[in-house]
C-alpha cells in the first residue's frame, strides 16, 4: 500500500523515527551513537537518515506504530498531532461518556490519545489491524528495536486512555470493545 498525505492525517515512517536519534554522533566521540547502536543491536546504519529534530519532535505526542513480530512498522506511525480520530472520539463519548472516560482514565477525550487511534486503525485499516503483532508508542518502539522487548512506562501507559491511573491496571472494558 502506498501512503499519501491527507488532510488531518499526520504520520512518520519507522525509518525516520528510528534513524534520527542514531545520527547525533558529533558530540559522542568518533564512534557516535549510530555506530554504538549498530554494534549493540545489530541494526545497521541506513544511508537515508533525517535530522535529529525531525524524529524527536515532542509535538508528535503519543504516536501509534503497528509492528510485525520482528518489531518492524507495518505502516507509518500515526502521530499525536493527527486529528483523523474525531469520529472515533465521538463514538467513545457516545459509548462510555466523556465524564466516565475521564473518571476511569484521567484523560480527557482528545485526538492525541492512543485509544481512538487504535479504533481508527481497526475500522479503517483492518488488514493492518489483523496482521499487527503489537501496537507500540515511540518509547516501546525504541525499546523493542534496542533490546527486543517492547515495554511501556507507567507514565506513558497512563496517557493511552486504556489504563486506570489509580489502580495501574488496564481497562478490560476497552479491550472487549476493541477486541484486543
């Protein structure tokens, strides 16, 4: 499938987000971070690297990256600034209620959240939804690429709208609705 820019859609390919932080070598001695990461992970440097700021833009928020069993992205990441999930947020409000969602997750209904992005993928890209081994955020994606284990921090998990911030447990009702 070929990806083309569309209004309200913001995405970034896995090569851009993986390679950008690996290009910072100028202040890390002659070896540089890129060579260090290559040596540790066995992931070779790529000739087409983008600037550090392109890959680490904090405005991207909670990007969602569907990956295969090897941890490779199946499609470009859906960035935090992407607003395509308006209909999914409307469905969440109609199904759960905005106040109830906030009370259970500590997160207001918003397009930056992970939950509506997962709903969007399930509804609009069913082939990706069915073949994805995991749905990772940037943190998990980098950890997976560096060491093979995708582990999410409590801080980031609490921003997915799928975790109870009081009990630190996943919200099973969402999993049932999403068929996770």
